[in-house]
């Protein structure tokens, strides 16, 4: 009897222990296995695949200061996309790898680079060749494969060729309209003009611009001097222009040449008002240091972005169509990665172009069907607010850029920092056309600049 009671007691204890242990067992080993399975499923769900975006342009050489920032802009976008966990295309998450090639402004190397891009399987190319021959040569390889070339060119010949895979800025034919408007009666009200042109860099620009301003506004060309890309001594050509005595000098030149012209004209005691398009602002601090405060102060350019530290007015943000949050993130990363010396709005351009390629892939729902991606670029207006309200437009294969006319003031020559003051803006009225609207924030006339009456101009207080 005692044995039976003892056996019953032991059985009861075992049952109690089993009941206590069972939840613990089910709470430990099986749940751990379930967590591992869930983690594996999450890893499978969050797998990030990689596509390739090409950067093919002059990264070194005489136009390297314009090309290298394009690459840097794509590098900034990659960092942002990786920080954000990639991007989705048809439910799959992706990041991208950069494939770069330095064309050194050589059309023959453009062929080599295009073949490399084709073999690497890029979905598109940022900053394609900055010369006409290179664009056409690359197109022979990239066109049949439907690989988009987001070109850094403004040439009418490229636009008129209507190459299916080539996208570019508004052409010189269109730019001449808003430049003419600014130089005309509603803007500076120029009567005579001198041109300083780097040979081959902007084909037909001076011919088209001078014809435009003469025909529409009666502005007479009284000086036209040319020089080789990479030239450094401009004293002789500046002296020739000075002898002609134009109201303004238009700089159809690269950043380095423009900075040296501005500097050397002041060394010769000739504070003539110079005008250009995104020359110095595009190259940033090194060019400001090269030109010096005396040379850069008062220079007028049309720009599509502003210097680091610039606080956009509501008017400026609206005119340019900038997404301030996106722009500030880009600029902060730019200064962190590359520093002030390498800041350039062309970084924002590279950022924007790569971003548009990704947008097109997302709209197409594919990263492998090049024809579908190209179709989206060709037929769907896509907008990025990183640095400007750039919009790829159907049929005419270029993006609309809004420009602000500014005057420079150097704040620290040693580090190359500067500020700009906005005077007006040129905005496109319609896609694929040459209709622009000039809006002046305040009156700025060349007669007042020549008389030394405009504060901030190189001629202030002295005239010319």
C-alpha cells in the first residue's frame, strides 16, 4: 500500500514537472527555429540586386572641371540610395554600381568607352561625350542597344539628328533666344558686344548668338577674338577687345579660360562687364581663386543653381523648381564627400541624370528591357528637384532648364567662396521651342555699369 502511494506520488511529481517543462521547451527551441526561419524569409524578401549606370565623359584634360563633377554627383546619389535601402522596380529592391570611363574629350576614346558600357550592361550613361563627334561615334554602338546617353552638350546638330537614345540640354539655337533677351532692351540694353571664344568648344555659338542679338535688338558685334582650348595668356586678345570698346564681352569659353580672362583684364586695368552661362559657378572654388576677387567680382552669368550656403528666396526656389529638402541633402553630402573645392552644380546634374534613369526604369517596371526604359525617357515627362526643375520632354529629347541671372561677389579669395545676387530669370514657355520669358527682379542697365554706378560691378566707381 505504501509502495502504491509512493508510486502515485512519484508519478504525480513527474507529471507536474512535465507540465512545467513543456511550455519552457516549446518557448525555447521551437521558437528559436521559427525566428531563424522568419529572419531567413526577411533576408530573402530584402535581397538587394545591383544594376549598372555608366558615367562616360571627360574626367581629365581641359574640360575635366566640367566632367568630373558629373561623376561625383552620381556617387552622391549612390550614397543616398544605399542609405535609403535601395529603390524598387516591379517589387524588387535594387542599388546600382557605377561604371566610369574617361573620354579625355577624345572622339576615338568615346568609341572605346561606348563599347565598354555595352559590354558592362549599363541601363544608361550619364554625361556622355561633351563633343559632337564623340556623341555620334558613341551612338553608332549604343543606339542599336537602346542605351540612353544623357549628354552634356547644347549643339543644334545633335538635336536635329534626332538620335533615339540621345538626350541633351536645350540647343544653342534655343539658348540664343534667352541670352538675346537678357542683353536686349528688357535686360541690360546692350548696344555693342565683343565675343571671346575658345575654338571648337561651342561650335556655331558666336555665329548664332551674334546674329540673334543683331537681328532682334540691333546689338552690333565690334570685336570677336578666338583662342585654343587650354590657352592661358589672353593679354593680347584682351587688348584688341579693349581697343574696340564694346559695352559687354561675352565669354564663350571653359571655366579655366574664363577665370583667366577675367583676372587678366583687371590686371590691364580694363573692368569691362563680362557675361557668360554657367562658367564659373559650374567649376566653383578653384576657378574663383584662379580669377581672384578683382577678376570675379561683378561678373554676370546665368546659373541653374547657387553657391553653398545660399538661402533660396521663395522667388528663386519657385523659378528653379528646386525641392529644397532634396537639394540640401545633396549639398550637405557633396561638401562632406568632396569639400568646397569640388563643389559644382554639375554634381547636381549628374545626380539628376542618374536619378531620371532610375525613375524611367521604375516607370517601365524593368531593369533589363532597354527599349521600355528608353520609351519612358522619350514619352513621359520626368522631373527631379535636386538642383533644378529638369524635365525630359517628349519628341525633342532634351530637358528644360530654368536660368537665373546673377552677379558674383567673392567673400574669401583664399578658399574661393563667393555669393551671388539675383537680377532676373529666363524661363521656357513651351517644350521643344525657342520661346522664353525674361523676368527682371530689378533694373540693371549696361549704361549704368559703364558709368561706374552699379555697386558690386567691376567698374563700380571707375567706369570704362
